[in-house]
C-alpha cells in the first residue's frame, strides 16, 4: 500500500480507503483484510444504517492502535425524526458528532465530512461550529462531499477565518463520472483541498460483473436506484471491452478502475467498499499502479460519450426540498 498527503495538509492517507456504507455479515473480515493490506483510512457516516455502520466499524477496529488509523465520518443526512436531526446546523453538527464518537469508541475523528451542502443553514454558522469542535480536539480536519466549486469557494475563506483545516472533498469520481474534473478539482487544488474519490467502481459496473441482458435479480445493480441508469446494454458492452485493457496491464477490471482514479494528482485516496475480504485484498492491489498513456487513451476511446463531465450534475438537496 502506498500513501499520499491529503491536500495541503500533513495528513497521510492510504491510496485505497475502505468505506462501510453497506454493512454485511462479513464486515469484520473485510476490515481485517483492509488492515492486512495496509489500508489505514476508513470511511463511515452517522446516518448509515441508523448508526450501525459506525458501531460495526468500531468493533472491527477495536484491536487496532487508534493512532495508526485515519477515521472519517460524516454528517448531513437524517439521523432521527426530529426537525434538527439533519443538516449542518450548529445543533446537529454537535449532537451528531458526539453520538458518532460514542459509537466509534474514540475521543476524536480525523476527518469530519459535511456530506452535502445545506442550503437551509448559514455557512458561517456551520464553520463556527466546526471551529469549536476543532478547538475542543474532537475533530482534526474537516471535509466536504459533493460540493460544487462555487460552494467550496464560499467555504474556503470561512474555514481560514475560523481556523478550520478544510483539507478534503469527496466527489463521486470514476472512469464514467468525471463531473468533478472541470471545476471542483481545479478549485480544490488552488485551495489545498485533496479528493477522496467515492464510487470509483461506478456501483460495481466497472468491475465487469454486469453484462448486457444478464443482471442477476438479487444483485446490487438490480436493487439499487443509483446503479440502474448505468445498466444500459450499450454501456455495459463498452465496459466489457475494457477487459482487454485490464488484461494487458495485468490487472482485474476493478483494479483498472481504481488505478485510473488514482492517476489524477488531486486524488489522495479512492474510497471503496466490498462484500468479501477477497474483494478488499483485490482492490488494495490497485495502489501504486501507473497506467501508461496508451491504456488511458484506450479507456477514453472505449467509453466515449458515456462519460459524464457536466459540472452541473454535482448535487445537493435543493433549498426548498427535504433531505430524503
């Protein structure tokens, strides 16, 4: 496993991060496989599975020295029925973080991530609250997720004013979804913000496990609303052609997709989950892989117009809408 600095900070993170958005019976084995592979960076969130994701991660990491880990958790999505149980208000940031610390069995979080932009809370209120939590030693660094370039530009001076080390952003980023490249990544590079690239396997589509007309009814692709738009027969056919590129590079399809994501200099780590320990071990081997220009060119040619690049597709719930 190789490691990179997160943005302009002094924090080193593993090139492959483990995220436990989807909890499963083999979660402890997956976490152990991640540790065995040299993965030090783990992502979870307060709202995932009603807090169970944080609890499961803490249990799986209970025998690991805390100082060896980079723990990232996040806030924004609803965590209960109350009117203050979601968003980025001072109240919710404070109560959510305290609950996360209890579930994670730790005194501090390395990177506390604002998982979407909150149109209903003044941004100054959010960063004042973060500043208090930083001074209390409960969070070391702050991050965002799926924020637009304009939102990040608004946040940067507030972070500087209130002494909040804003060093991370977590966009969806993969061979197929390059929305962050045009605006978000350049803004982040100038602001010293590094990228945690999430969904780098495009809901599993880039692993090659889905073929045209062959979507198992019990698979994640069949059940996930996010994956459904990616299961177009023409797109799956093009993805299948990437197998030749992967074979020539001596990689699996998943490793090729993760390695592609890590070629971008703004990306500090690719965040991926897994349903088996073997998948974690396979994913970790993408660290340190350098793809040559021929491979990168062929990937672009094969995926062609299926690649999404429109920066307007970066999304947060609208100001007039709810959090669902």
